[in-house]
């Protein structure tokens, strides 16, 4: 079966679509009987066929960012955004099929996360963990004439999980090895990792969000330079890390919290960005302790590029801390395999390499495993949609904290 996976992440920069051929391995024929499908978890086979990406129109992206984690929102606008994104997702799938000259039979659509709260909190006399991914699956189904699996996270949360991360299911399929322990790292708006022990089963996989990936870097680039991101890490590479500010934020309670844990704009969005910028450029301060990676400390006037460098260092060091404190004590690991938009940032990758080299880890890219780094999350939701279509679970309870494995998502028929 060919499945289209559709992903739009917390960076809200656009829509990624991947086409994947997914199928079950089969057990050998026995006693003249029919070939039977292998139903055990984590045995699905896949072949990546291609992908395409579609930037959000500027006004749509602005509306999404304003709506995320907003204390005040217009209900009519949220409803309209839900249907508009359904239209955009459908158009992206149709365009990808034409570009790749291949026809999907099923769509797995993650939707655009507007709010995610993985830990129960009081609300009207109850304690609830909640999530919302907008972009209506029924609209996508109607426009593409294909069945759509969407809204993947709530089923895991209903089973006591945090609803994230969900990509570990794909990471296990891609990276498991009988002799090599591997860590898959996705550098989206939020960074999350999956630790797969050598010869480990799906139930032995550990995964969690480590903190900001590109989110704080992008926010600083937009506020200080009017750019969506620090393209190719050029700004950060020319700046110096503000060590005092960085040290302050690395003491954030989230980084010390034990997994399973999840994060989003609720932790590292606009409020965090405002505080981060204030700490990096305090009123009246013209000098600060700075440090270029691998260099000795120095004192000089603060520049805007130093703020970008510090945000980049926050991502690299928080990932290094997470691996050192929560992964390596669990066993022997050899490789860190990176995917996501942050993998295209040479400065971030170089600084991350410095962090993990002292831990004896080798830095690799998901491209080496046949999946372009920018397409991996879309591929993940294609695979999970296939599992749902076949009534099989695809959450990883050891990663999300769910009490049991559950079938994810809701089906919309054309």
C-alpha cells in the first residue's frame, strides 16, 4: 500500500508530504496453508518513494503562530483555520502525487499542533492532559478522495500517556541493530530523541523531548533580524555564546525532569523567547562574558548575533545534557542519528558534534538510512497511518508513559 504522510511541525514553517510504500512481512507457507501476515509489533516494512515541502503562505503562518498557546483566541477564526489547513493539506498531497507520479491509497495527517499539555492539570474540577492538532481530516479526505487517518495523539493520552513523542515507532523500524546502540534525534521546533539499545525490543525503546530544537533560534532570528530562521547557521557562527545567560536557562526545571516528558510552545514559545532575549540583552548592559565554542572566555559588547549563537548553544547543550543524564546510564550507545530541519544548520550540527564526541558517540544523518532528514516525520505518520488502517497499535508506551499500546488516530472516509 502506498501511504502519504503529512506533517507540519511546531516551527509552523510549512507542510511536508512523503509517499511511502508500506507492507507487512509474511511468514513462510506451512502445510499447504495460505501465507500469513506477521502481526508482531515493529515488523512493518517500508520503502521511501519521495517527498515534497510546501511553505505556508505568510499570512497563514502568522495566524498559526498567533493561535498557538494563545490565552485569547477567536473561536470563529480557530474553526476557519481548521478547515483552511485541511484544504492546504489536501492540495499538498495532490501536488506531491503529481510531482512523484505516484498515487496514494491512504493518508496519515498529523495536523498542526496549536496546544499540547502532556501533564494533567486542573480544569473545572477535573485533572486533564490535553492536546489539539488542527486541520480537518474530513476536508482532506473529501478533496483527495482518499481515507485519512488524523488526530494521532489523543488515544495515547487517553491511555495515560503524554501523547508524544510518537516518532519512536519509525525510529525503531529504521535504526534497530543487533550490535549497535543508536539514538535517533529529531531537530524540529522541539528536539526529541529515541534511544534504541543494541538488539533491543520495541518495549525497551526510550524516548522523550529534550527541549528546544529550532524554536528559540527561529524566534530570535525573526525578532532581531526579520528572518524566519538562521539559514545555514551563518549568524550563530559569527557570534559568541553569552555564557551567563546560557547557564541560567540550562537550569530550567524541564531539563532536569526525568523522562517520559514532552515539550512545545507552552514551555519554549513566545514567553520563553521574551525572557531569553531579555536575559541576553539586559537593559543598560553593554558587556557580558562570552565564549565561542572551543575558545576561552572573553568580555566584549553584546551584539545581536551573540543572541543567536546563545540560542543555538542552548539547543546543542540541552541535547547533550539529556543524553548524558538520561540515556547513557541506561546502556551502551554508539551513534546519534539526526533528522529534521535543524540537521540543515551546519553550526548547530558542529556544536552538537562537540557535545557528543566526548561521550564516544558518532554523529550521523537519517539520509544515510534512506530517509531525507526533512521528510522523516512525514514518513513516520505514513507508517503509523498504515498500522492504524490495519487495527494495530503504534504508540510506544515506554516512550510516552501510556499504560498500554493503543491504536492511534481517527479515520475520515471520502
